[in-house]
C-alpha cells in the first residue's frame, strides 16, 4: 500500500508567517514609542548641559550636543549654578547620598527588628503592635508633616542630620515586606536553632539575616531612591546652605520672575543628580530582581 | 548511660486535651517507636520531650534529671526533623557544626567531630556543599550528622523518612537502625508508618487519641494486640474483624450467620451471649473446602507477585480480606477460619480477652 501524499497548505503557512511578523512589528513600535517618550526629556537635559547659557536663554531648543560640556559640569560641580550661585553640586550630592543611605539603612534596620519581633515572638499586644505599624501606612510624610515639624523644632533638631533623617525612617512598608518574608521561614528552622542552642539574637544574625540578604538588597534599592528623591521634608527642615540636598538645591537654582537662569549649569546639575540612583539600580539590578521574585528555599 | 522517663505527661491546647497522662520508661540504648494515625498526639509528645512544647502537667526526666522546665538546648538531646530543617545558606559542614559552635567548642574539636560523623554517614565528600545541592537521601544523612556530632543523651526522630521515596526509605530505615545500635544512643522515633515502626523499634508505643493503646515489643504487638485499635492498625492488610457472641461456658464464639468457632486456647470469661469481636489476620485465613468453610464472594483481587490479596464478602455481607500465597483467580473463594490464630476482643470496650 502506498502512503497518502503529505498535505502542505502553503496559503495558510504564508498567512501565519505574515500574522507573526505584523504582531512583532506592532509590539516593537509600541515599545520604541514608549522609550522615546521617556527618554526624550532626558536627552534634552543632556544636550542642554553641553551648551553655553546664551543658547537656551535665547529660546533655542538644541537637539544636538554643544561644546561647553566640560566647563558647565566643572561649574556645577565646583561652584554651583543659578543666579544665587548656590551650593556646589559636589557638596549637595554628598549631602543627598548621606541622607539617602542613612534613610535606607535606618529603615531596613528598624523594619527587620520590628518584623522579627512581630513574627517570631508571642507577647501581649503583638497583633495590636502589628496593626499600629500597619495603620501608619496610611499616613505618609506629607500628611503628618506639620506635627512632625513641630516635634523636630521643639526638640531643637532643625538643621541637623538627625532631624532630617529620623522622621523619614519610621516605615511600615518595609516592616510589612519583611514580615511577609519572615512568615515564609519554616518553623523547623526556629526549632532546630532552639535545639542548637541559638538565642533570639543569634538566630537573627546567623539564620534570618543571611536568608533575607536578597530582600534587604532589593529594599535598599527602593529605599535609597525614596530617600534620594525626598523634597518637601528637607526643604522645611534644612536652612543651612551647607546641608542642602541636591533635589531641593536644584529647584532653588531656578529663579523666579524676570531673572535670567543659567540653564546650562542647572541641566548639568540635574544630570549629576540623576547619576547616583541610576548607578545604584544598575549595580544592584541582579539582586533587586532576585529579591523581589524568588525566595531562597 | 541515658534513660528517658515520662511521668503522667498531659497536654491541652486550650480546651482540647491531646495527651491524657503518658507514662513511659525508655531504657539506656533502647529505640522506642511512637506510632499512630495523624492527630493521635505522637508528634506533640516528641516535641514535649524535645522542649519545643510545654506539657500542661507531668514530668520529663532524662537520665534521672527533671528537664521539664529546661530549654531544648539544655536537655542534652538532638532532633532529626521531617523536612531536615537544614539551614539553606550554610554548607553541610556549617550545618553540622552550628550547634557545637554555639556551645563554644574549640575549632579543632568541632572539625574532629564533624569529620568523624561524616565518615560514619559517608558524606565526607559533601562537606562544602549547600543543602540545595544535595539529594533527599544526602540531606537526610546531613540531618542525622547534625544530631550525631552533638553526642547527645537522647535522639529524637520526627518522621525523618516520610519525605524520601519508597526505595530510599527502606535503605535509610536500615541505616538508622544500624547507626543507632552502633552508637548505642537512647532514641525516640515518631512515625505513622507501621512497617517503619515494626522494623525499627525495640519497643513500640501505639498511640490512639492521646493515650498509649499498647506499649510492647513489635512481635508482641503483632501477635497479641491489646485492643481492636492496635489490632487494626498494625499489620497490612488490616486484620479482619468479625462480630460474634460468646457461647455458654466461654469455650466458643457464635458468628452472626450461625456457625460457631471453638477457641483453641481455652475459655474466655464472661456471660453467655456477650458481644465479641473476633480478629483474624488476612494471612491466617486459609483457603479450603470443608464442613465449616465460609464461601467468599470475590470482589477485588490484588496480585502482589509472591502473594495475592483477595477482598471478598462472606454470606451475610461481612467484608473479609485474605492473603494467599501465589496467584489466585475465581469468583468464589471458600475459606477456613483457623481457631489457632483467633484474636478475641470484648465488643464493648475493644479490649483483648485472654483465657
């Protein structure tokens, strides 16, 4: 008996190929459009930071880089920009870095400890404590800013690092995330540690912290950027020019009314302000993704 | 020398009492297996001995020292968990050494002990690996190693084999037994698996609803079960239970459908007409025609290779399971109920009735 001839539907095959091609083109077009929308303002800033102050002052919108990059960045870095010749970007960057790191580290430390207490200990009022923490989620810095300001001023903490950082450290989000993670640590680890003779702090240091490393890294990225981008609170609490953070300083550079702005220096400062968060994300990306997606078990 | 004794240990979770006064003496070097269905309180009992759970009342005494109020670390025990509870971020060496490190043993001593234990368990080549890189059987060994290095007075095993596949389970079972004999460490082993219990234990504690139904060596539990629960729990397939009543003089039992079985080993005490339950193990049921044979209507045949399990119904609707050597096929199986292998229980209390 002869085998039946193989059926080959060329028309259907071509239609399938065409459909696949079209869907790929559409997907890429949408993505490219998205990238352009996000990237264009950044490109404008980058380009703006390489021209002299006159170019932008005349109302031109250059789309190609100019030749004044080095001097603009040197001015921004060393002397500061704007009409008022404010704080140099180098100092503001350092201030922002210090603030962001203090906030991130402080938040992580306090959240780990409070989540550890809520998850691993039975004490009276445990759930009440948890809910109290949870409820503060509904009160972001901006809502409680007036009473917080009053407290900090009464404590004489205005214009100090403590006054700047401490109110921003109290955090429910990180506590919640750590709580959820700690809940996934099997009871057997706790029990094995008890039999091994590890006390609560030892268990925290030897077992819980090493297991939380990726989560800590992911949270550090999020909280660093949160801290870096703080605007309202530093604006209120810091008057001292030498403690100015870059996000606040940047907006102060822009003069009001008729005054002429050094847009080239301002844009150079803006680019500098962008770099640290970008670096943190780029360097910790691997950890960041792992910490948010997988658990080590 | 290490012994364990439990004195009237009781435990309630809120209003629910899960342990009703456990008394148990474990001799030095003995391996006692606590076996029972899930929810019978066997794990709770083990956790009370470990100190992970506090008894509502009663005492836990290890080597003549009352440890009831002590922390787990101060009880001189080691425990092997069901899912091994190996710390995932530590190497095999780290896992085994952790308890010793906390106790502040010198580095050299720790190395020596871990090496020795790894040698015994055949995991010497794995010491640098992480638990994630190990197979189930290797993890099991590491968990055992972690217990061994501590050189404890008492080993506690909480269903350590139930996460292994069937073949490995049999292998590790034998290995645990050999190891325990070799080290001579007093051990308490919790399992729900009756084969594990029978093969491992010097003695068994069969738990039923928070009470020890019987405490005895495996073969005694098998041949002289103390009540219908133990009789039904130990042995596979389960023992057949046949309702009957006691005859005048206690020398025979009358089955529901009319026939009588004479007791081979003597009269049972009790009034005539007392309701009884007769127990017969499937392997003791003999095929064969005779004047008093029972024709079983065959419902299901399970061939196991060297033997065949036949599920059938006697006239009157009673389900009977028989285990026959070799193969079997057919719709009707006439069987004899051999009086010599009969277990007699009081239908009211479920307790065994002996002559």
